[in-house]
C-alpha cells in the first residue's frame, strides 16, 4: 500500500511540475560585429626648428680665416703700381631679412702704392704703405629642395670702407674703388663657395625633418597608473618658408596625422621611414585633436551585470522566475542580454537594447530594451505573463556602466603631461587642451568603445642645437 501511495505522489508531483514550469528554447540572436565606418579626425602638430645664426657665423669664421688675398707685384694688372694683402679682421656677422641671409666679412688691408714719372731722361718715383679696413658684403638665398635638402646661392652684395686709405700719394690719386673691386673679384668664388658649403654642412634640414617624422610615430606613455598611451600616425608633413628673428632662423614644420589615446598595453605601431616630399604652405593650421578610445571590456560589463542581477527573483502573482545566470554580447550594434531563468519558466530568454553614452553622467546605458522578436514569439505561446511583467523595467536600470573615472583620468593625464612633457633629451611636447567631447560609440567583439575628441594646441619644442 505504501508503495502505491508513493508512486501516486510522484506521479502527481511530476504532473504539477510539467504544467507549472514551462521549458522554452527561443533561437539565440547571432553574435555579430559589423565594420566600423567612423573615420578618426586628423590633427596638426607644429614643430618649430630654430637655427642659431650665431652658430653659422662661428662655422664660417673658422672656414674663412687668415690671409685671404695677396698681390705681391707692382707691375701686374697692367703696371698698376699696387700691392695689396687682405686678412680677415673680425668675426663674420650674419643677419636675416626678407628671406635672405646677409653677411659682412671685415678685412684688414695692407696696401703699397706708388707712382713713376719719366721725363727728360729722369725718373721720379714714390711708394707708400697704407693700412685700411674694408667689409665685403654677401647675400644668400636659402631654399629647400623637394627631398628636404638645402639649396643656397650666394652673391656679392658690394662693400663698405671701415677706414678708407689716403686718397692721394704724391701727384697720384689713389682709386679706392679699384682696390675694393680687386679684392671682391678675386675672392668672390672662394668666399661664396665657403658660405654655401657652410650652410649645407650646418643646416641639415632633411636629417632633422626625418628625425622628427620618426619621433612622432613612437607611442609615448602619458600615465603610469592607468597605462595611458599617446600614439600619432603621421599622414603628411609640410613647412612654411624660412623666417628669422632674434638671431634665429625658424623653419616651422607641420606634421598632420591621427592622434590617439590608448588605455592599457602599449599600442602596436610600425615606423614609416619614408619621408613625404616637401610641401611648402603659406599658412599652417594649429589645431590639435586627440582621438581617445575609452574601452569597457565585455568581461567587465558581464561581471558588473552579474553582481547586480544574478540570483534575483521576479514575481508576478503565482508566477516567478530567478536569474540563474546572465551574459551580454553584441549583435549588429546592439547589446543582447542572455538571461538563463529558473522557476515558472526554465530556459534562456534574450533581450535586445541599444547602448548609448550618457555624457552628463559619463556612463554607458541601454535604451529601448525589449525581448528579442524570436523570444517574444515563443513567450506569446507559453508565458505571455512575462511580457506584461515589469521584468524589463527592473533590469534596464541595472545595465549602467560608468566610465567617469577613466574619462576624467584621461583628460587630467593629458592636460598635465602636455603642459611640458619631455619626449627625449632636449625635446618637449607642450600644449594646452581646451575641450573634450564624445564623438561616437561602437561595440566590437572585445568591448564597448567610446571615442572622445580632445581639442587644443600642441607644439614640439626643440631645445637642443641643430646639427
């Protein structure tokens, strides 16, 4: 008898479970991540290269030194009764104006001049030695070739007497223009060649541009605590014409590229050694924009969601379900919330919602959350009560993921570092950030990604000498 009653009890219990607990198996939405069409915006980094004219002066003064002209005959040049020697007297000086370099080469002169008069079989002569000083003047046009090498052409620009020689020796007038012209003519090629060679040797613009081009491509860590990296991918390089002020030649480079902020491990980078051709512009943009990607990994999203919802029970009248597990993934730009349920319904149901960024609260939220269409069709047949229950209203507020800390850290770290960040010895990144905004949000297989743009102005300041 006991055996009969026991079997009857299990039979009734089984029927109760069968009719009170529905097992459902709606089709799972496909996990998919489309291509990202968002195009990162480029920005400009200005790199003023200062060339100290005083260093060029020193270089030329060392190259042009000592005795630079000597005429030891009174009888040459058609019997001009003139001997001249010229030495460099003082340091060569250089100035810059109207896209040209101007040189002044001071010389000390020794002049022996005389006259001979033969008349009635008599010869009268007189010779005198005279000291004088003259400054030869030159001008150089400096140009850049398409391959960033320097081209220069130096011309004579006349002379000026510092102290002119006596105008008359006996009955002979001394033509000081002849003396100056002789020295200029004889030394033209020697001095202009030395100037052009000095400029080419010292002003190695190609090397400096090439070094700058490579330098900006290397990722730089700007925050150690959160492993924030600054990465620049250059697209083009340009320059304005040479200018000058305060004994400095200034060549302003502009490197246009994509500037990104990465949080986590050092981003991959490939150094492009190919320097683009020269592009000279009359005006340089000075806008700087950092494209920062704040990532919220799905591992973190799922951990946070489970902490909020796993084990929670939702009741409607005599019906109730408990969330056994929860998993969130992406499907064609949407969040799919996979709920594994126990209770009046057993099985998985799928919710679908659009993630968006709440800029005021710096959080990722989900809007328009609802059952996926295929899940809804299954529930209409077996558990329509769940469709009318406030399950979604209770779940949606829990799908909130804050990035305020990462957002503020990224901005503060950049502001601090860009105020005076040393890239390497003698080279500093200096700038100021003005505005930060969210441009877009997208999801990929690993994370929800928030693209922020940081506006400002940034220069690379080079404090070490050009060589």
